[in-house]
C-alpha cells in the first residue's frame, strides 16, 4: 500500500527519544533500505543475515570515522511496528553524536521522518487501524493512571473491537438488502425485518453508550477546570495551598490580597484537576487592579467545569447561600458548596441545616479536605472509572459517532415506515461510511496528514 503513495517507499530516520543530553539516545530507521544502509555502517557482523528481534553490539562508522559504539535492535518486516524493516540504534546521549549519526544515515539516501510518520506507516501497512494509531499519541501524552489505562485499552483494540462488531452486523444485513435488489422482480425478502429492527435498536444503544462515554473521556484526557470562587478573605488561597500541599498563593488577613487568577494542577484519584484561585468577588472593588481581577474571576467561573464556592461560615447565613445557589442553577453552573473556617465556628452544620450538600472544612488546619476531594471526583466522574469499559477520548471519534447515530435512527425510522430495500440500502451505506471514517477504512491523505502531524517526530 505504501508504494502507491508519494514518498512512502522512502527509508526514514528520526530520533525516537527527546532532544537533550542523557545516558542514551535512540535513533529509529524504517523502510526498504534500513538494513542495507545500517549494514554499510556496522562492520561487526552482517545484520541482514541475523534473525528479527535481536540485539547487536558494535561500532558504527561513517567511512573510517568511528561515530559511536552502539546497540542495534533489529526488526524485520512484516514483524515490526511499521510493518517494514526497522532498526533502532541505541547510542550515547550526546546530541552531537546523535546528529552525526543521523547526518551519516541521510547521506546514504534516507530522509528525515515527518511528525508521526512511523505510526502513519504502521496504519497504512495494516498494523494498526486509525483509532489505535491515535491512541498511541494519547499514550505518549498520558499523565495520569486513568489516561494511560484508557490509551492502552484503545491501542489493544478496545474501541476498534466495539466498532468492528457494529460494522460486521451492518455489512451482513446490507448484503442481504442488496441481494433483494438483485431479485427485485421476484418480490422476495432475504433480510428478516424483525431481526434487522432488533439489530438497529442494539446498535443505537451501543452507539449512544460510546457517545455518552465522551464526557468522562474528555475528563480523563484533558482534566477538569475548577474555579475557586468566593468573597474576599474566605480562604481561597489557603485552600489552594492546602490542596497543593505547598505555599503557592500569598495568604493574608487583608481582604483582596489575590488580585489575579492563579492556576495549578492536582491529581486526585488519577484525574487532573486544574485549580484556579480567583480574586475575591465583592460588589465594590477598591481600585482598578482589583476590579480587573474580579472581572477575570467571573470569566473563569463561567468557563470552569466545576465551581467551588468557598465561604466563611462565620460571615454568611442560609439566605446568602440560597442566593448563590439560585445564581449557579440559573446559569447552569456545576458547583460544590464549601463552608470554611470550621476551626473558628461552633454549630456550623446546624446554622446551615437546610442545606445537605455543604462540605465543612478548615483549609488552614487541613480539616475534611479529603471530603472535598471526594466531592470533586463524584461531581465529575460519578463514581470510579471502569477500566474494562470502552471510553471515547477523541473529539473526531465523538463527532463521527453522532453522525452514525443519526444514520442509525434514519434506518430505524425507515424500517418503521416499511421503506423499500433501495432506500434502506442508502441509509446503511451512510452508517457504514461513518464507521469507516473512524477506523480509517474510509479516509484521504490530507486527513491522515493532519491527524499524524500532531504526533512527535520519532513516533
């Protein structure tokens, strides 16, 4: 398949490890000339005669010049990541040495790889489908246990298998519908409409389940924006410092100390929460700088996924909190009510007894902070993440699944209206198109270039 596309029969080379000084660096070479080129530089043995998946130690030379003592990892086609001959050169981690080796390889007819080109070749050679290839990028970018587990599941075909089952069932009935069209003069029915109706209901349910998982997938992949909102001196900066377990924000008894938003990241149970400490909100700011800070606080509040409304239990009452809740619910803002300074209050829970969703804490004394963390998890993911479930994390997949759901609904409606086979066949083809668009069975070179351009160079 590669040879049919411009440039895809070249042999490519790139660093597979990050730039900079380290103990070792790995240079990856893939393509039809990979073994020939590296063999001409490696005089310890003839690696073309060696078995695939073997390691070889020796000097790498450019003519008479010794470049480095290296370890070669040999992967012969088709049993390699790209499906081509692949050699990975483990050399010393000097950027100078790495550049010398790459220059010597390109001088022998190889070219520098484009971003994501190794994985793109794996896709084009049938080693991965497009969803698995995109999961490789997600795995590289993963920064929590949850995002890692989701990416690994999709690389191993979790999402692909779910789509494969949908596609095979649709193709089977599509073939029967097409067969009916071939015998249209005979007025025969090969596709059992009752079974087909049951199937479409099952496919709609499966598709909706995948679509619904995107909200959780987006949380796993991108984290949760949490704005800490409240009146001046409610303890917002103290709470931020307590959650981070460090003195990130300046804490003072003077109201209005925080003049701008401060953003930090915390990992709670494998989910990244992007905490935003905002300037205190009050009706009359004392100066122009504070006014700008308050304006930014309101902006962050409306952009956040969740708002922590922090208040001093000694200074507010139930009527005040009810006004806040009414505003949040009017604006469809997800919120967590947190009563602070419990260490200086008595009977706080009785004072706010009409509310059963307030979390009472002392940010200064680290009291009940775990309850707040649990509330954030519950508010965003509604329980523990099921590692066995297929979770959508890619916006492209989400968009295609929504289009698929529309096509399946059209088929369902067509069956109810007893549409003829030719009209049903058109709707089925539409559904199959959107399925193929997700996995890469239906795509174009520009789309692939865009997807893989977001990868790092050596992958």
